[in-house]
C-alpha cells in the first residue's frame, strides 16, 4: 500500500474537481457566457482551466512521491 502526501479524501475531491468539475464548468461558461453577455468570458475560461491544471499537478505530485508502506 502507498502513502500519499495528501489524505485519500482530499485526493478524491481534487481528482474529481480537476478531471470533471473544472473542464465541465469551463465548457459551460465558454458556451453560455457569450449568449448571456458575460464580460471577459475568455479570461474566465482560461482561469478555470488553469485551476484544473494546477489541481492535476498537485495530485500528480502526490502520486509521484507516494511511498510504499
């Protein structure tokens, strides 16, 4: 069994956020935002996607540095 840098519950939540929530929200904002006249849609979508990449990097670091127990 491996011991990760972050707790299992946090890992699962971050994985869901990075792989499911952020891309889904970014796509939704990118499609619906212009229709509703939202300002700065491109900046908002870029920020959401950057957050998703950051989350992915954090969980990737945790997986890469996991130690066998």
